[in-house]
C-alpha cells in the first residue's frame, strides 16, 4: 500500500540546519510512518480519490456553477484567475485561491508517499511551473493581486489573505520538496518570502503589519526548519509579536487606503485575534480557524525560542477553549456569522458551524503543544478532534466534504462535492495524508507514542536506526502490541499515552507487568530501558462505553447525554433507528452493547441499547394535551460520529435525551 | 373609565343595509361592550398610551434612526413620503406606510369610545384631510405611488402592497366613521374602491389581479356592511375567487413590466397563498399574516354568500394549522425567512418568529369562523391567541412592542420603541382597543358569550334592548356571574362557552343547577328561556393548573412540559428564579401552586413549585464528563407569558424540562 517517494526521497537529517533551540520533541516526518488499519483506510481514500479531486476542482472553470447549479457562485475560479466581474473593490473568497493550491500541493505531496501517482505529480509540476512564471522579478507572487487587482498589493492585509496565501504555498512547497526532492516551488517561495521581509518588518520605512488571517507564521517556521534559514523564523516571530500592538496596523492601513477603520465588516479586531497583543490574550475569540492557526504559530515560536510568556498565554487559551467553547466532537466555532466563537458555553447543535478547518486547526495546535514534551492534556484533545470533528468533514471514500459539522441534523445537511469557500477539502486532505506525523514525536533519547493504531515507524535514536511497529485494531479495540526493533541495543525512554477515557490500563514489557502508577506522569507512561530487537510492549486500554454529560452551563445539552467509546463520539442516524431521533430517551440504566460490524461503513463498532421512544398515539385533535406521551421500547443503534451521512440522507443526533 | 363616543355615535342598525344573507352570528360592535378588569386595563393602556404613540411614530421624520441608532433604517418615513433615496425599482417596507396610518386611525377610533381625546381626534382629522387632498381626481390614492414611484401604479400587485394599503385605510375609515360619525375618509375610500373596481375585475380589459398581501378582502366586507353597497362585497369575492387561478396573474403582471416571473424573491406563490385557487387549499403555507388575513376574508365571504366550498377549505386549513403548526401560545409562523410557515411540526422556540400580527390575524380568523354559530373549536383558539401570543406583543403600559414572540430567550430579546417594519404596533393596538367585539356575538334570537371577563354589553334582541353584565375576575378566576337586564321579558338563547381547558364546570340559572351534559354542544352551553330583568346566571369554570405536553412530532418540545392555568400559558423568567432556566427540571409529581400577586405586573396569578436544578459542581477541568450533574432543589416561579419582558431583561422559557 505504501510506496517510496517518486523522486529523491527527503532525508530527515537535512531538516535541522538551524542553530536555534530545537524542539524538545519533534514530530516524525510523514514518510517515517506507515499507517495501516483505520488511518490506512482514510489515507488511502485521500491518495486514491481526494488528492486528484482537489486538483480537478482547483482547475475547473466556473466550477461552482457546474457542480451545484442550485448554489450560484459569487464569482469564477479558473487557473490564475481571469478578470471577470471583479473590481478593485472586490473582496471574495476567490482571493485566496492560491491557498487552495497550496493545500492541494501539500495533500498531493503527502499522498505520493502512500501511492505513486506520476500523472498527478506531472500535473502538480505544471502548476508549479505556472507559479514560477507568474512570480514577479522582485519575488512578489499572488495570482489575485497580479491578475485581478494589480497595483493594490499590500494595501489590505486585514481582509485580503495576501500573506495567508503565501503561507499555504510555503507549506505546499515544503511538503512537495520533502516528498519529491523537487525544489522549484520551495525556491519560488523563498524568493517571495525574501521580498515580503523587505516590505514588512520592524524597520523604519517598513510596514509594521501582519495578516488578517493567520497562517504564514506556522508556515515560516516550517520554511525555516527545512531551509535552516533563521531569517524565516525571525519573520514568523515578528508577525506574532507585532499582532495587536498599538498603533494598530489595520487602523493605519485602512486610513492609508482612504477607508474608515471603523468600516470593518466584522466590527471588532477580536475577529482576527489582533484586538490585543497575543501575550495578553486569555480568551479564544473571533474566527475559529484563524485562532487555531495563530495559536499553532505561537506554539512553534514558544518552542523555538523557549518563550515562556507565549507558553503561558497558550495555556490560558487552551483552558478557555477546552472548558468553555469546545464541542464534544472536538469541533469549535459555533457561529456562521463570524465563522467562530460567540459566548462561553454557547454550543448549539443543529446550527453548529464547527468548520472542518477549525477542528483540523485544533489538531495542528495540539500537536505543536506536544513539542514541549508528552502531555495528555493536549494529546487527548488532539485525538478527540482527529477521530471526530475533523474527519467527519471527509466522506469515507474521500470524494465528498462537509464544511459545517453540526451535532444534529434533520436530514438536509449533506456532503458537498465542493464549496464556494473551498478551504476545508484540501485541509482535511493534507491532515489525513500526513496522519503518521501526529502519531509519534522524537526527542534526543525518547520517543513518544501519542496515537495508537496499526503502523510502523522508523527513526534514528542516539544514532541507532529503530523500527517500532504497532499491531492493533484501534480505535475498535484498546489492545496495542508494540514491537521494537533497534538495529543495535539502545537506551531511550518510550512514552506511551494513557488516554483519559480509559478507565484502566495494563502495561507489560516482554510479558512483565509494569505498574502504571509508578511510571505515569502528565498522562503518559514512561519506560526507560535499553531496548533490544524484538522487545515487546503490550498495552491494554480498557475501552468502556461511556455516557457523557455536558457542563450544565451548556444550555443546548441540558438534560442530554452522549455516547462514546474510546476516542470515538457516537451519534444516531435515522437509517439505523425506527423512531424519529428526538423522540428517543436513553435510560441511565440501560446496558449499552458494542458490536463490530465489518460490513458497515467500512467496518465500525456500533453501540446499541434499549431506549424509550415517545409514541404518537392520541394526538389527532390538537398539538398539545395534559397527558404526557406514552412511551414504547425501541432499539437504539449508534455509529461513530465521523461516519455519519455516508449512506442515505436522514436525521442525525449526538446528544440524546437522558432518561 | 369608558366614555361615550366623542361625536355622533354610530348606530348599530345602520350597519346592515345589504340584501345578502346576513351573518348568522354578528359580533357586537366595539361601543356596545364596556370592558373592565383584565381587558379594561389593556384597553386603557392603548387609549392612554399606544394610540398617541402610533400617531407620533407615523409622523416622525427619519424616525428609526432617531429612536434606535444601532439599527439603521433602510429608508426614511415622513408624512406622505419624500423622495429621498428611493428609485422606481425600490421595494421597501415604507411602501406600506399608508397601512400603518390605516391601523393607527382604527386604533384611535376605537380608543375614542374608551377615552375622549379631542387632541388626538384633531390630529387624525388632519391626517384624513391630507389623504383627501392627496386623492387623485380619478379616485386613486397611494402616498407611495403618488410621491415616490409615479407612473408605476398597478404594475406590481405581487410585491408592493398597493391594495393592502387601501384595505387598511378602508378599515380605518369604517372605524373612524363608526366612532365619530365623520365620513370624510369613508367617502375618500369609497371613491378609491370605485376606482379600483374599474381597474381590477373579471371584465375584458380589466386586470384580473389581486393583492400579494391579502387584507383588502376583509376590509371590503366591512365597507360593504357599513355602506350597504353590495358592489364592495362582490369585489371582495372576486379577489378571493380569482386568487391562484391560471393563467397566474403574478406571472402575467411580471412579464408586463418586463420582469421574469421566476425572479421572485420568495420563489413560490405559496408565500402569498396564490399557488392554487383558495378552494383547493388544505395546508397553511407561506407568510403567516397574509394567510390569516386571507382566511379571514374567506370566512367573511363564506358567511355572506353561504358558500360551503369556502367553508370546507377553511375547515381543512384550520385543522392543518391547529394540529401541525401552532405554538402553544397561539403564535404562528416560525420562520423569519418568509415570516411564515415552514414544515409540519417545526416549532422552534428561541428562534420563533411568531409575529404579533400573525397571532392577531388568527384572532381575526377565529372570530369570523364564529359567524356560523358558536363553536369552541374556534373560540378556544381565539382565546388562546388573545391571552398569549398576541398581547405579548404589547408592553403592559402600552408603550413598547414585540415584533417576534419567541418562547425562549437568553435575555437579549427585548421590546422595541418602534420597528423598521412597523405593522405590529398598530395591529395589536386596534385589536386590544376593539376587544369588546370579540366577547359576544348576536343572532336574531340568540347571543353567544365567547369570552369571559368583567364587562357590560348592550344589544337589542327581538326588538328589546338588553343589558348583559359579567362580574368576574377572569382570567384569574373561573367564576362568572352574569346578570341579564332586558327592558322587557324576551325569549332568546344564551350560549356560554365551556372552555376545553376547564376540567369541569357548573352552571346555574337563578340558583337552579343546569346539567351541562344536557345543554352543551360544540363546546357551548345553550340556555333558551324568556329572560327577565335581574335574571342571574352563574358559571363556575374549574381552572386547574395544567402540565401541557406537545405532540411528539414537535422535535423542539420533546421531553418538555409547559404550564397553563385557564386561558393563560405560563413562562419562567430569570428575575423570579435563582437557577439558569435551562438547568431547571419540573418533576411530574411536584405540586404547583397558584397565587394571586396584586403587586406584580399589574396583578397576575403566579404559579410556583419545587423543581430540580442541575448543579455546576465539579466541572472545572473540562466541558464533558461521565458523571451526570448533581441536582439541587429550587423554587420555580412562573408568570403568564403575555407579561414577560416587562421588568429587567433576562432569560425566559415556556417549555421546561419534564422530569
């Protein structure tokens, strides 16, 4: 199923040329981990379907009209834009078409590790050739500003995604270079960033600005790491440090283009997290994806510079998000109005925006928080977002997409072939295609296992090549067998996450039980020893079916209960249940059974139980009556949330009535 | 508290000059009933506050900007419009400013019966003078089309409310003539209707059209009744009969003005109930107020012409509304998108649109269904809408208004001084000011008491003047004492509604018990006898506190319970309760107590009980956990729904969690 990279394979040790402090724990690179089982299936869907679909959609002319005639598009999208109906005042989702390309290139790059695809690689090469040709002699590169709004570059960082697009092209360039060894786009983007660094920065005569949509910060960290050029890290840090400082750049920029700073569609700079300097922030606010990307960049800079002031802000923000504003699915950002946060504990289910990109962004942020070392506080939440609110955004076959990920549906919320704001498809694509890098992270003399699942990882530790193989049916079963095969005996610490959802866990090394209480801190068991070829670690995570209840501050979940098993949040869908879903009550005492159903949805464990259903007898004469409805017993069957809307359309519900 | 009309009082027997079949039961006229007690307080608020406020708001220039700077108005409103920013293509709420005047005149007229107000009467006279001056020599009258879009009259009946405005001015003219004897506006409107009848109608060369917003149909019936001119009745019948016929007038009209009929903002003619001929309709659809006004007009025509085909359609529509689409408050039309109906059993609480005008419209329709004779099927629902979802739209002091009447609020839904679409304030004003006419209806040898409450009615029956006085603390108490004082003994049937909510009722005449089973049909007890001066009827309606449950098809009320007592639906407000409202559960077994609180909200009966509240202990570390929340006992206090948001802002909830 996996294949070698199709061109010169990227070597891990080329990555770290910078003289700055390294990550304490660095994620393994995508090609270092072969995933099978659950994530293997997801990654195969991306490699065989999604990656090609992303390319096709990005090049299709007037694609939205063609694909979905009922949803007229506000504009057109064709390669490198044609000036058709746009004016100098236009602000449209099409401004960030370059970012779709960046993520598409990134998805394709990661997918090449999994499946050779010379045809797709050739197409991507051609796209990169076009970008090379488009680049101005001074290094500037933006298909929108060059084709549609020439002369307006660097006049509206607040709204127009100019640096955001650069960021995604950088990420694409890094990934494509790593996967193929081809550095044309990497060189293009280095030239562009060198140009950016002349325009924006702290020096007199430079614009003291940053992007309204964060993204370039984390991308510059990647660029610095892959090129060893500290100047890119410095630029990332500048954007982080400068954000929200006074005088406010977006005020000055608006006045410079003759606009009133108050004439901002989203009213408050909380929308783009520039309301106050980032180190003073303690509430997650505004556009959810922007927030996640900002915090990801802050986490990178905190790690790279050992900056505890950033780290303290990130911990406050993490607390705020996870105790007040996170859906049980790991989704976030309840409101369509600002694509983001509203007020504490406001988590509507049916109207949840919970954009796929936002959950993906939470995975990015959480994984970066693990750079400081294993801590289940972050990894548990990363797993929650991965298995639920992010991959719900991609159909099982990799061909259809959700933008919003509600927790309740009457049946009319269905997957799109594409979206007029197509940020989510390539975002979930690149995340799934690079899933291996979220499994493990590596320090000088330690390796941490954050995620479980059938997979093989290869890495060097203290100069010794090591292979680590997990045999597991996770997430369907909590038994994990780990086989270590160092080429020579080598001492290091193996950190194993003990998920918070596991009621009890048993650990054994070569058959000898290990007392978890003795070795566990921050939710990770640490086993330090000299590992030899064939050493066996056995971890048995009890995977109980749980009823979960929300903090009573969450009005929308009052009197409700959700089902989970292991990392998976469950939902009920109409097709598996006889009653209308809102009529169901789940009695607290009803035993819930898990059943592996290999034939269902690519093979899932369902949960089922006996529930009560409100009966409709005797309501002929009116809508309201003094007698409560009679109830009947019925069978309730739940499936993992991520797999919903992969069959016929129908109702879906996560939060059941608690009885 | 009440006063004689300020000019020549209108005489009831002038009303009926038409030779057509009369109403079996005709409502008493406003001046024939003096209301005291509950409705007296409401009517006083309208007479002393609302009526003057309506006038002031209608004449204020740029009023919305002045009143509520946070909600910018799309246009300006000054007397008879000034062409400021409007174009020939403008479609705006300001097009129906004449209708606001019509309802304001009507409210003022009814209020003059209650309280002399020479100052207001003088102002209304001046407005009428302006309309007289505005009228074109051919009879045409529309401040919008004459001032803002000259030359475009009769080109867009679908969207532009031209006949709707005429209808409201007709209703205002009739009421003002009846209250003051002044017939200037009545004559103006007769001339306008005579002109309308030349433009629209079945003859070749006429436009075969009708209004997109129904209203003129019921207004023409009033005009026919007050003038005795059958031609106005015929025009009303034409508009009813023609609606929804093919070829569709709105298609033809659109093409005639060079527009594509498909380019209709609301997509479907269900929006204005013209999708099929009215006699074929069996589902309430589209804009809720339009629907109610159409059905009201249909009911009038059904009665006037003895048209059973219309009656059959109305019964189907009544069934559909009351069994599938009516809030427990008597509110209707859940969606803001079409200001109307969505799908069966879709009754969201927090986002309920439930426009005040729609509940008022339901009162209009229900009262007209009683023209065929006493039937609690209609009168019970009229009472429900009157006491709950309609008067909720007016603050207790008559000065502030709701447009939407949700059944749940987080505290941010508060009353307006005015609204950019100001249809509701004068609508609730005119309904309350004319409340007496909904209490009673009269046939040749019968009188029906539909509503109870402290009041005195005067009417002639078989040529004998009769006074009927109710002594009652209704709706706070179900005991009703009725004293009849005919000037001479006279035989007639007294119909008394036995409300469906009353678990049992006792009836006595001059102290002699009457077996209700023997005399009750269609929910009305009928007592036929020769009534003499001083005859006493005693009706004791048991007024139990009820827990009410919704049909399980209503997803938004699943697992919920509402409290009622007599005609009143109750709600809980934050100010009376310690817990957040969504945390409360009302146990099924908890006894609920009623308490008269004279000091509260002008004097209301509250309901209170011991409830359970979800406690917030132990949720520091996250949003979700396997243990359900602990519960604590708390006191729950509910107030009548109509009285909510008359104190400090805060949460409100009708449907409590059922425990």
